[in-house]
């Protein structure tokens, strides 16, 4: 179906344009919302064209406003590990809503959630619920500073920990996609307390620690990066960071907003057997609702008010709908360990199939996969960090993305974002994805202009 959009020209004439509904809605949205989107990652800036407006989803099939269906590899950027509209999650939200959508006061649900998180991630002795991954990471940094009495933090180029000021220095995700790794509005004072190291390079971290001896409160990182594409840690990297933090009395913070409960029951910590002092969560922990959490050692977490002097608060933290959805999803994962095996098998099947297709067509690429996170970089280089991620051919990715979209495959609309797989992906869906890639790659190659 097409929609009429009436526009007024400079000479006062009216013209009518025929648009599909996504185009129509995007034109409308730009009149009321900056850039027409509520998060830059949705803007299609790096791939061009019009963002797809979605109406509904079930399992791994997502449907746009025009009724077109796509196999989904975004999964709301990670939380839909059990697929969209997972029945237990939907029922939990419905049931909770009859009691109230919010109390702004303690509920038993919060205790159950905290207990389940501690059960699944044993080094989390205390946990506090917040409303987003950004808030979780921002709070973890404040706690680390309050606990150590130090001010500086070390982060890694291309890692993204939300849009708090401290993190928008050489950041990943939307900031990297838009070519704006540092944001106006971040003060020089904030910037000077944020030190940037190279991911997968222990020497760069050690140099910063020595140069700022006794001043570094914390090292924060995505243990498996998802925000400059999927980039796993090299052997010994996480272990080396754990040792350096111990030597320099700094708090090691794992940002597991993406990897938490996805790469394993206990997240990346369990998968790599390296345990942080503080961990941040989001995405999966809310079953798709806006939520975040941070937790860790009791002695560190107990500096937070009302027990300790470090202030952190949130009126809607522990919201009953979010807690109910998260409990339903985490309980399902806890009770069905075979889902992780299934995800591993499906991800391996897709990755090997894509490699076969890419090799057939002589495309320069490097593929990274860790569990159910995958990225294809169109480059000859092995991608292990920020600099090598930036060698990917963004023009070729744009062409590939749109050819896949035409064939009913919805990929993250950026070369710097991980694909996320769900348990609801069937072999038929994976095969359709491989067939789409088989068709899309030669067309993208023919359209490519150096």
C-alpha cells in the first residue's frame, strides 16, 4: 500500500508523493523527533535509505508497517535471545500489569530477580537494578571511584558503554557509525579523566597504568565487543587485565550488557573463566523491556546509598513489568541449558555457511564469532580492535545490507554492530539467509565502485 504525503514547495504549490508506509512515517517522524529516530543506531546513516518501521514480531520473524516479513538478526540489539513475543515473557508482563505498572516502592519481584542473578552469576554478591545499560555503566564507574578514592578510568577505543559523558571518548556503536567518536557537550574535565587503551593490547593498558600510577579507579570493557562489530578477546587478554587490576588496586568492570546471559549462563565471565569485580547487565535481563543492572563484590557494592556514601537512585528502578519479563526470560534460560548448546550449533552452522558463500565469490572478508554473536568485516585484515575494525569496506557493506534486506533478511544497519541469533531461528531460516547471501553478494560486487 502507498501513502500520500502532501508537501508544500517554496513557491507555495502543493505536491503529492506516493510513499510506502516506512517512508511516510519517517517523513512524519522528522517533524517531531530529532533525525526522525529516538536512537542514532536506528537512523540508517551508515547504510543509507529509509529506516524500516516495524509493527510486530514473533519468534525470529519481524514484520514492518507494510506487512513485509524479515528474518531478524538484530533481536532488538540482543535481548530477544528466545525470540520476539516469547510466550512466558508476554504472560509475565500481562499478569504483572494487572497489579500495577509501577509502584516506586519495594516489591518481592526485585528480590527474586536479584537472587536469580546471583544464582546464575556467582561472583555477583549484591546487585542493584536500574533502567538502562547506560545507567548501569555510569553507576558502576561512580561506585568504583567512590570505593577506590581515585578519579581516572581506563576504557577501550571502540567499546561502547552508553552515552554517559565518561564513555563518549573514542566510543563504539552509534558514535562510531556516525563517525563521531567523541561528542560535543563532553567537558574537558571529564575527558581528561577518561584514558583510552587499545582493545586486545595489554601493553597499551600497562603504559597508561604506569603513567597514571595510583590514579586509576577502574578498567571497564566489553569482554567480547559488540559495538564495533563482534570482536572476541585474544587469548590471555582478559586474564592479563585481571592481573593488572589486582596489581594496581583498580576495579575491573565487565560491561556484559550484550554478553550477559547470552554467551553462557554466567555470561562472558563464565565462558572465559575470568571474573570481574563489578559487572553491568541489560538487554536479556529485561526480556526486551528497558532495564539494566550492576553488581559485584559485597565490599564494593556496599559503598552505595543507603548503606554507604555513594549516591545512586532511580524512581522506576526495579519496575514490576521489567522485573517480571526478566524473571521469565532468565528462569527459562536457567532451566534449559540445552538452549545454549542449540544457539552454539545454529551460530556455527550459519557462520560456516556464510564463509562458504563468501569464499565462492572471492570477497575479501574477516568473520568473527563468539557464541551467538557474529560479524562479517569486509577487509583483508584480521579484526582484533578499533583500528582493524575501521578497515572494513563500508561501501560494500551498504550494498550487501540493502541486497539482503530486499531478500527478507534484516541485519544490523551498520558495519560496526554484531548480529544476534535467537533460539527461534530454524534451519530453514538459516538456509534462506545463506541463499539470500548467495544472491546478494554478486549483485553487491557488480554495483561496487572503488
